[in-house]
């Protein structure tokens, strides 16, 4: 017995909200107050952000390597527990070194959660014949961002410091752990584990190399504004009217974005949809610094929040399509490129801000990286075999799909169609 499909999807959404939406992204709304409370420079806050992304990269590669023994549910619950502990330790820590260590650990926990929650939930939804509920699972990132925005805003309105904000985040993450424990039960005895990918290693492919480069540029391009958006708004009195709602808006538009962009890719093809999303995101990133008003900040939040998750999905769908043989290596390279972009972005932005007292230059560089990412995606051409008449439609197992961050399943209804129309 795999459990009630709707409850499973809600469990996946809760796990994603706890470890990604809150555990990974709550740093953005807390950052301005934390910098004041601990006398941190913008450069130092950039290093803290990058430590989390470095931990995420390390955790993603380890969790998807197939070397870990034990039941996936045990790893999922352990990752959620470590996530909550890491948030609590951010409230109790006072030194930059401690912040770096705990954010690195938190990044690893969020990556482990993502890999094991997605494999558990989507595998069971597929077996239950309800793969369409996977969209609810992936909406958890946006839901968690919105919840963290409300919680951090409430704490600040009540006069709380960053210590209270981290503490509230830890409590919410702990509550998520308890909910997931009951919503995602153990698998029934005798249930077969998902089969591992087989086949030859991928062949060299220039088109795949361009997509890997495009994905790395996207990681760099989105993360600067995603990390410093609240700080950018708070620093300019002209944007004061939206300071309390900007991160909430970001999360609300992020929730349905994977569904929207994968559906659009069915019409345009994956590379074209990726390029369009990257171009839209570039406009959003630039708007936050070139149109320094409340309207500009809201536009930036909507365009960035509404594209970053869709781009993560489309990039890995494209990589898998372009791979001949076992796709695990290609997906690992995509994950590494994306992770490196995320690591470099906040450090670069923080160092430039410390010299110029402005996020304008790093934001424009990020927008330029997104434009270049779009151009690289458009340069990807269909392999000659794609020009043949397509085979008659047939069911596609969720086990062959790919999650927005790693080599775990994506919603069948989005990825399978996108692969054929790329």
C-alpha cells in the first residue's frame, strides 16, 4: 500500500516547503536584519549564502550517486530533522564561521530532502495512477517561500530580531517534519525499489555542452536577486511600500511556475521555452535596479519568481533529451554547473556591493548572464533523428522523468510531452 495519493502529494509539498521554501530561501528576508544584528558586511552575507549553495551542491551529488544505504524515507526524515536543527543553530550562533558551517549543513539537508522526497512521492503517485498530483508536490517551494515571508514579517513587526526570525523558521520546519512523518508512510513490504539507470555513458554532444553552459549562467543570473531582493528593496526608500510583501509575492508566483513553463514548452519546444523564460527573468532582474520604484520591485519579484523554477525543470529536461545512453552523468554535470553559478553569484554581488555600495552592477551582470543563457539555449538544434515522424503515443513511466533539481522524477504530464516536442 502506497498511501492516499492526495495525502502523499501534500506530504511532498510539506517537505519541499520545510526544507526548500523555508530552510533554503528564508535567508533572503532575514538577511537585512541579520546583517544589522551581527554587524555583517554585504560581502559576508554573500559568503553565507554561497555556503548554503555549496552544501546544496555537495548534498545533491552525494544523494543522487546511489552510494547511500538505507531506506529513502529514513533519509528524508533525517534530512528534515537536520534542516530544522540547522535553522535553530542559526538563531543560537554569533560568529561568521558558525553561520557558514550551519548554512552549508542546511544546504546539504535541503538537497537530500529534495532527492528522497521526490523519488518517494512521485514513484508512489505513478504507481497509484495519479501522476498529475506531482504538481502539488513541486508547488511546495513557492508555498514555503510565502509562509517564510509571512512568518519573518510577523516577527519583525512584533519587534523581533533575526534570532527570533531564525527560531520561528526552525519551529515551522520542525512542524513540517512531524507532518511529513504521518503523510508519507513506510512503503508496503515487498515493494520493489526503483530500478537504477542502465546503459552506456553519454556520448560527447556539443548541443548538450551549450545547455550545460546555459544552465550554469542561469544559476548565476537568478541567484543574486533571489538572495538580495529584500535587501535591495529595504535600501531604497522609493520601494518602502512593498518591502513587507515583496518576498510573499515572489513565493506566490513561484508555486505554479513549473506547471506553466512545462506546458508552454509543449507548444514552443524545450530550448525555446527555456530561452523565453531566461529572457523574461533577465527583465525582472534588471527591473529591480533600473526601475527603483515599488512597481519595479514588484515586476522584478513576479518575473523572477515566476521563472526560476520553470527554468530549473526545462534545463534538465533538455539535458536528458540530448543525452545518448545513461543520462546520470549529464544530469550530474547540469547540477554541478547550476550549483557553481549559485555559489559564485552571491559572493560576486557581495564583494562588488562592498566596493560600490550598490547592487546595480552585479544585477546588470546577472541580467547579461541570463541573456547569454537564452542565446545559448536558442543555439541548440534538434538532432537529425528528431526530424523523423514520431512514434505513436504510448504511456511514459514517471521513472523516466527528471525532477527540477536532480535525477529524480518530474511530473509525467509535463516532461514526457516536452521531450517529444523539443
